[in-house]
């Protein structure tokens, strides 16, 4: 039963890959750099190349838990776990504006600004 629940939780991820991009939090904004990502992220397939072993092979990688879904402010609205929490009125994180930078999703930063910090 526990295994089934864990599997169903894992399958909620829609593989958008947004949490695998470099990010920095500044005040009420999360800047997601769409040109820079974790070394294990494959931008062509939007997937993790070491998914099963990611938590042991990549020490900065984090498993998304219901707690993250409810409270993590760095997760974008596109995240399936955020949507899961929101659909159950369990999303308590203060809203942060997400800015996509240096990619094809919109905003851009000035040259030379560095972003860092992958997490999933
Ligand atoms: S942040 Fe984690 S899930 Fe994303 S590509 Fe890296 S190891 Fe994989
Ligand atoms: S942001 Fe959420 S839905 Fe997208 S890859 Fe990360 S955990 Fe999965």
C-alpha cells in the first residue's frame, strides 16, 4: 500500500523540468534561468538522466514531498505538485513571482547576472 502511494506520488510529476534549472530567489521573485540547468537534466527530453538514483548521485537534488508542495515558495505554478496542493486548498506558500530568464519563455536578465541553485 505504501509503495503504491509512493509510486502514485512520483507519477504526479509532469516532467516539466522547471525545478532542474538554475534558480535564485530575490525577495518576492524566483528567477529561473532557462539556459542553465543541472548537469543531469536533458533539455531535449525534459527529463533527468539519473532519475532513479538522483537522490544519491546528486546531493543538491531534493525529493518533492507533500510538505514542499504545500510550502515551497521556489516551485513554479506549473509544477504538478503545486497544482495538486492548490486543488486541495493545501497550498500555503506565499506567492512569489516567477521570472523566466535567458530562455524562450519571456523575460531576460542583463548580461553577466549569474543564477544558481538547482533543486527538484
Ligand atoms: S535536479 Fe535532480 S531531478 Fe533534476 S536533473 Fe538534476 S538530478 Fe535530475
Ligand atoms: S517543477 Fe514539479 S512537475 Fe516540474 S519537474 Fe519539478 S517536480 Fe516535476
